[in-house]
């Protein structure tokens, strides 16, 4: 990660009606089904969220500042009022099931805007990472890289794929020597999240 990396994470608390036959969170099919349900939850409850941002002396700031710390904001308006600026600052939104983190959406971005990586983390109710899905768009080699990885409850990778595409056409493309990869970090449990200490009931 560069010092100008941007993190955007999604945060809210809601309740779900759990089906009688819960998906098997140890199989790839079960994990995919579970995480797709959480994706639908995030989409349908996008406005119901709490918000966190890294701040420097109380003002939202970029990643890499030695004095940065995470702070909770009531909503995006209060964040903007405090000096938040989309595309420059680190903001956090997280989906909770009960009091447990189950979905986190990050945006990692260079300060220069040369690349951006949208990373969606799906966690089991026990806090272990089940699935990480990301899309990297970079001007270094004009590439899009779509990744999908599955993990066991102990953090072992169960399977993965990576598709390399042209940034403009999204057609398959072999990376050129100019390509610089910026894969997302792997947080194998919710406790490894950089803002975990300031989450409610953490």
C-alpha cells in the first residue's frame, strides 16, 4: 500500500431473518451463497449506516499520517462538515449482524489517482473471513484485475481466481511490463481490521 492509500469501509447495524436451512459456511458454494445474501443486505440497507473516518487533529485525513486515528461520525453530512472529502480521506462503513461484523467494503486508492481497488470482505458470524472479492483499476498498464478468494475458519485459502482485463474494454488482457499490482490486504478475522478498536462492542 502507498502512504496515500484511501480506505473506504461501509458501516451499519440491521437484523436479518435467517432461513431455516443456513448455508454451509465451509464449502465454496455455501460461502458464495451466504456472501451474496450479505451483498443484497448491503444494497437494500445502504442508507442505514454508521460512519468512521481516520482523522488528524479531529479533521479527516489521508492514510499514512503518523498522527491519524479513527473516529466515529454520525453520518456522511457530519463527516463532510468536519472536512471530509470523497476520494481523499479514509472513511469506514461496516455491516453488522446483531453486534457482529459480517461485511466490510473497502476502497483503497493512491493519492495520485493512478489506481483504485474496491475490496469487499465477507465475514462469518464467528468473525472469520469467508470471502474476499476485489476489483483493481489501474493506469499502470491500463488494467483491471478482478479477484475472488475463499477462506476456511482458520484462515486457510480454500480457492481463488484472478481475471486480468483491459481497463477500457474489460476484455481479457495479458499484463504488460508497465503493470503494477496493488492487491488488497487480507484481514483473516474482524480483529485485524484497522478500525476494529473503535467499533461498537469491540
